[in-house]
C-alpha cells in the first residue's frame, strides 16, 4: 500500500508540473519569466524535493547484509 501511495503521489506531482491551464496569452511575469514558466519551474522544484525525500526516507535496500559504516579507502 505504501508503494502505491508513493507512486500515485509522484504521478500526480509530475502531471502537475505541466502548465495545463495556461491556455490564454498573458502579460503577467514573475522574475522576468512568463507566469507559465515560473509555475513550471516552481512545480519542478517541488517535485524534485519530493523525489529526494522519497529516495532518502523510503528507499529499502534489498541487500540483507549489515551496512558497513567504516571507511573502505
């Protein structure tokens, strides 16, 4: 169930990065970018943070051996 929730969340966020609802021309701009481009950039940043969180917190290692914390150099 947890895996399905993660996949569904990532899919919804990825679909949300596409500026679907900016159909009409607009003179609005944010930081010198058209509003649709700013929206897409902000949504992509949010998506990348969520993916980073999922990889950091939810990634299960399939290796059964204990992790070696010593430096192997």
